[in-house]
């Protein structure tokens, strides 16, 4: 019997490997590549920083590089604090490593804001755009819209009690309680 062939099928898509710097800053290889590209737009070689293989960026270009990444500073005071953090000796330049740290921090902050907006939007779907809380009637409407006829009121009541920590059913589920349930469930 001939040996079995290995492989076959479509080739697997290669994922970029995370560098040590990416791991330290908790970013993916793809995110690091985007950051590197933005840094490269403004980086130059400088005699004072011969050991920096990626070059260095002038501190006056930090804002432009962050804008290129879609991560602009929220204010001039934020930009000033970023520059002070990455160039404490006021050389007028920052290294690639320092820029990665700043961009990664901005990426992580953006992630939290986007997550909050997503949770708020999901909550408003339940409450039909009102401030809340989510009530039994809201859940009944959702089950009706989803054509889930086999979900009874007892189960819906239990869901509300579970979400609001056993409080009175009429109190419903607040946004904070909804956020807590979604994070415990691993949804958000």
C-alpha cells in the first residue's frame, strides 16, 4: 500500500508572529505593522541615535503619526503629556519603541470606548431606545420578535432576577446590571 499523502487542500493563511515589543504592549502583529508603517512615514536616521534601526521621529510629528493611525490625541494637553512621556529629556526625538507604547495605549483606550458604546447600543435595543430599565414587557417583545414562543414568563422573570441580583421584578435591569451580565457571559 502506498504511503498516504500529506497536505492537500487549500494552503493555510499565515498569521504574523508577534514580536517581543508587540507582546510587551499587548498588541497583535498586524497592529504593530500598522504602527510601524505610520512611524516610518515620519522617521529619519539621526546621528545622535545611531543604534535605532527604525530611526527616530521628531516629537513635532507625533500628532501627525497618531492621526495617520486613526488615533489622534483628544486635546493639546494630551499631546503635551504624550510628548513629555516619550521624550523626558527634551531631545526633540522619540524612538520606535516609545511610539509603539504610545500607540498601543491609544489602541487599548479606543477599545474600551468602543466596547462601552456597543454595550449601550445593545441595551437600547432591549429598551427600544429608552433609558431603561429592561422590564418583563421588553423581554416579552424580544421573544415575540424572535419568534421564540416556547420561552415562558417564568423563565423571563428568572432572567430579570438573575440580572438584577434577586431584586424585585418590577425594578427591571439597569444598564450597569446589563453590562455585568454581558461581561460574565463573555459576550462583551
